[in-house]
């Protein structure tokens, strides 16, 4: 990779609603991330099994067709325990479904409300990635800073 190339940050977006996937992927691309859009757990698992080291984070709905997102998380953890998962849902955390407890039971799972506005999920994802979530995958804070793709090239130099 030359000094002018960006470090690629690939985010897997899993949602059974096509419009939601398209919207999130468009927001990620505008922010400088590479987005991989999938509509089923089977396809997501196949991608992860083939190239999980290339996936920096996952954004997943909690209810994906007929599968619970937490079952998907268990599958992901069996493939790679260090990938952060951002659960995006329209469920109301006040309704007592207990999904927030399930999310925080995993130290690298996070909650992103679908109703929070168009750029909030991407901003929150950036904040979590930059706060060191990826230290487990990349080893040091100096390498973690590469997760802001529009600001830093592979050698750590600001554009």
C-alpha cells in the first residue's frame, strides 16, 4: 500500500429491510468507510467465515427475519470474538423487552436507535471505533487512529 492510500475500514451492515441497509451504507460511504450490505444471516455468516479479518465492525438489526440478532452475535463470536457489533433497532428500550441488557452483556456490543436521526448511527460508530474498541484487533492506539479513514493514511500521516 502506498503512502497515499487509505486504510480500508469495512463495516458489515445486516438488516432485512433493504431501505435501512441502503441508507446506512450510504451514510458509511459518505463518512469514508467501505460498507458491505447483506439482508440475511446466512449471507453475513458466509462473508464472516470467508474474510472476518477484513471486517472492522458489524451493524445489525436485532430482529433479522426469523432470527434473533443475539443468536447472530453468538455465531459471530464463534468466528471472531473481537468484532464490535452495533445493534440498530426501532424497539423502544423502555418497553421492557430486555434487549439493552442483552446488548451490554457483551463488552463490545452497542445500541444504535433507528429513530435517532440520519447521521447519528455513523457518528456513534466512529466515536466507538476511535475510542479504542479496535485495540483488540489492531493492537495500539496509533493503529486505532486509522479507523478515521478520511483523516489518516496508512502511515499515520494526516492528509
